[in-house]
């Protein structure tokens, strides 16, 4: 029983060390994310030190925003075209339906 308890205690010690290492890694990641967030806030509010060039994340985000706005505009144009085509097709269908109703009467 004593040997089993020692093994369990050693295993618990190893697991605790792993959890502590993970905790330190998580704290480091949180700190880095907080620093990034603070830098974004400083850039957004204009209170931070003047930057000669925005960080790459800002440039990448701006580029993605421009691409998404372009896609939105393109899709809006496609939607308008499809709506126009739909109205034209409705008119054609109505015209064909009227023509089909008139043909038997003319025969």
C-alpha cells in the first residue's frame, strides 16, 4: 500500500508540474493578447505614441476590410441584376401566359 501511495503521490506531483507549466504558458499568452489589445486601443484613440507605420495586423485588417467591402459591393450589384432579371422574366411569363390564352380563341 505504501508503494502504491508513493507512486500516486509522484504522479500527482508530475501532473501538478504540468498544470503549473500550462498555467504559465496561458498567462504569457494572455499578457501578449492584452498588450496587442492595448496597442490597438492606442492606435484607435490616437493617444499612443505617433507611429510612423501601423503594425502589420492593422494593415492586414484594413486590407481584409477593403476586400470584404469590394465583395459586398459586387454582391449588391449581382443582387440588383438578378432582381432586374427576375422582373423581366415575370413580365415575359405574363406575356406568354396571355398569348397562350389568346391563341385558342383565335383558332
